């Protein structure tokens, strides 16, 4: 029985380490995704068509960048993901507004 416990504990320790190290790094991809989504929304005209949602996306991105500078990667990741979501929503609203004004 003790021969089984040691490998299980070792496997659990390795798995835990992998999970923690995956969360520890800077959220480079999330920040890039958020920035790209905000730019795409701006190009789609979201600043005029959905100013409140677009403003929220920009504010969330600025917050993510602030957290990133302070090394608070978990909050930076969360804020970047929210910024991306709001920017996508703003872009969708802008595109819908354009479509409804087309003959």
C-alpha cells in the first residue's frame, strides 16, 4: 500500500505545480486579444454607435494594463478578458447599427 501512495502524491504535486505555473505568467495573449478587439470595435464605429459599451471596454483595458504593470497578473487577465468581451459587444452593436441604416 505505501508503494502506491508515494507515486500518487508525487503525481499530485506535479499536477499542482503545473496548474499554478500556468496561472503565474503574464497574460500576454489575453492582453493582445483585448487590444485587438478594442481596435476592431473602434474601426467598426463603436465609439459613435455604442459609446457606453466602448467606454467600458477601454476602461477595462486600461485597468488590465495597470494591473499588468503592478504584476497582478490574475486581475490583469480577468480585466483583459472582460475588456475583450465588451469590445466584441460594442463592435456587434456598431455593425448592427450600420446594417439597419443600409437600404
